[in-house]
C-alpha cells in the first residue's frame, strides 16, 4: 500500500510512525471525556500516524470531529476546570503586539472569543459554527470561513487561527482561505501544537489524537505551508507556557513513560502511566504553577504576510 499524501505538500509520507485502533480511541473519548466519537470516525477501523518530509505528523485518514463530539468534549473540559471560557493564551498576547488600533481582525474558529479582550483596540470579527450561538461577545458570527469570504474577501488587516488548523482535514485549504480573507499586505497568524513537545511525549494523550488533533506541526512544516501559497514568513516562535497549558508541562514530567517513537498503546501499563501523569501533573501544577523554563514551550506561533 502506498504511503498517504502529506496534506500540505501532496508528497507521499516518508514513514509510518504507528497505527491506532479506532475502537480504542472511541472508548477513550467516551469514558474519559464523555464525548461521542463513533460518528466522526464513520467506518474507519484503524488510523495511521505518518511523518511528512516537512516534519509534519499527520493522521490518515483525516477524521474531523463533528458538532456533537466537540460540544460534549468542551463541556467536559469546562466542567472539570480544564478549560475556562475567558482563558487568555500566551499566543494571544504575542499576536496582539502585531495588531494596530483600528485594524480589522478576523478570528477563525474563535471558540469563546477570548482573543477579543486582548485586541480591544481592533475591529473584531470571530467565526465559529460550533460555539458562536453560545457566545455573548459582540462580533462573533455563526458562519464558516468559506461563507464569510463571499462578501469579505481581502478586507482584513489580520486573519488569525489559534489552535484551529490542527483540527481540520484540509489545513492547506484553510490557510489558502485565510490568505484570501486578508487584504494585500495583511497578516495571517497561526497558532499550533508542535512535535516534538510535551504533548507528544505524554503516553496515550487523547487530546492530541483524532478526531481532535489531526496534525502535529514543526517550524519547517509551517514555513512550507505559508511559502507554498506565496506568503512571506515573518516569524515562527515557541509560545511560552501559560496558565491554560502548564498542566501539560507537568503531566509530561510526572509521567513514568516518556516515548518519542510510540505515542499510543493499548497496554494497561500505558493507561496507568497516563493516569499517573494526570494526577501527578495536577499536584505539581498546584505546587509549582506555571513553569518559567524557556524550552520548547506550549506551541508554535507563525506570523506570515500576504503579498502586497
């Protein structure tokens, strides 16, 4: 069987990292997060994790989570105090430095629109078909980017997507549509989870698996994505750990298993290690708070510019 194509270059993957059993994923999402994932996977029985020549890791087939999955999943995170509706990510602060007073800003997949408060000086529009109806933030629209482009192509000074592109089956198309939304010379800002990182070393870390995360990113993969569409990359930086993601840092350090080659395993020892990492991480976070280390951080943030 031929290796699947990289979703940003179209070239065959250079290697299979591992295979995942879909029934294991469905059970994990159901019993750990109360999220119904079966409909998202359809008839898929197993999923491969592959590495692209760019360094991008991607799952194949690309199975996006549906509305019911994300509604239940995020409700569980909020109820367990693992996600706050008004949480401010460090990547928001970094991006906001590039937003001038009066700029028109489009926040794609805005969730609960937490970025809005960080760019109060801007004219803000947020798009999110999953959560817009539950938002009371001014400027948030229940609309897809494709629909929004019909009347708003080339009108924004900055188009942002924070922790969004890894959730979609066609990241290349999403980036192309974001470029279309930006005015000539405008900015496109992308925040993503990366590899290698604490996310990829925690055993059986379900949040980093389908149908939630479909891609794991590197500096090079982000650069290839932007340059493939003629955008110029101005910076790709590690995002420092913050209150919203420091638990992941401590989970990785408290785990009795840390692997770089295999990320998911059905053995009970791996399930136990995942539980230990979570409980130990919770305790370490309470005792030590946000880490001040300048290591690989909680993600990557790319700032690119549409050609003028």
